[in-house]
C-alpha cells in the first residue's frame, strides 16, 4: 500500500512535540499504520537552511 502522508501527520508530530511528547509517529500512529496495511514509507522533511544555524542539529531536535 502507498500512503501520501503529505503534512497532516508531520504537523501533528510537530504540535505533539511542542507539548513535550516524544516519538509521536511510533507511539500514536504505528499501530494504525500496521492495521491499515502500511508496510513502508518515504517521509520528506523540508527545512529552510537559510533560517537555522545548524540544519542537521535542528532536524534531530524536532
């Protein structure tokens, strides 16, 4: 099965992270993905490297 996650789950992941929740994809979505037959995915994350000092460090913070 292919799944176009677009930004909905990543947006939720961001807001959950801001509330202090960690590992949101695994804790909140993993079972739903597996139950729905999702067996893999490609997840693209855009960072504006012109607006952060260290893009790699920023990526791993969020």
